[in-house]
C-alpha cells in the first residue's frame, strides 16, 4: 500500500483528496494537538471529503490520558464515520518534546506505556482502530525502536508507522 504522511500546514483535506485521486491508498491528516483543538478547527484540519474518510487516518498529539479521552470524544463528534486514529509519538518539534507530547514521549517509556494503554482502551470504546507513529529513537546514539515496539505491542497497539529516522538528524547537531 502507498501511505502518504502529512505535511504540516499543507496536508489539508484538499491535498489529501488529490493524493487519493492520484493512487494513494491511505493519507494522514495534519497533526491535531488536543490542547489546541480550537486552532485545529480554525485551520480546517478536521475538514474532509466524505468519500475520503475510509482512507484517511486522523493523527492526534496528546500528553495525558485525559487529553486522549477528550480528543477521541471531540474527534468522533466532529467526524462520526472516522475509522482509524493515530497517536503521534514522533513529531520532532522542540516545543512538543519539552512538553512530553508527540516526539517528547520517546524520552519517557513509562508515559508511552500509560498513553498507549489508554489510547487502545478509548479507541475500543468508539470502535476505532488505534495506531501509533513513531521514530527509531531520540538520536543516532539512542536507537530504541525495539523497546518502543515491545511497549506498544504490550499495550495492544497492532498498527505502527515508523519514520525510519530519529528525532535529531546528524546535520542538525
């Protein structure tokens, strides 16, 4: 299958629709940070073409079990026929790392376990497929993908998308 990752501020519903019409099998929404829900609505991150929903994975950023619960409730209310939700554990933005959301979760395996368990439980309640997107590790010197996959698998995550790079690239040091 041909999956297309989101492009921040460019991967909107029109772009996703174009990719699906050009042979993409699956597309991802832009990251929806639950703490910035109103901003996501304002920026049209939740808009969609009805025919695209079966092939669209909605991606969320959350740093607590409460945010996961709140986010799935809001997301399923806004998009009632959603099929798959992806917990982003890979965005390298430094502000998210500092807040321990998205890529910042890679630094805290205990938090990863707690969030992924909650995510699976909440998705089950809504009949959603839970998935996670993550990276190989936090740096070239800290590749921990095997440990991450053990945590996610043990939490009930059966679908993982891996960015085959770390949070920090060699050319950014």
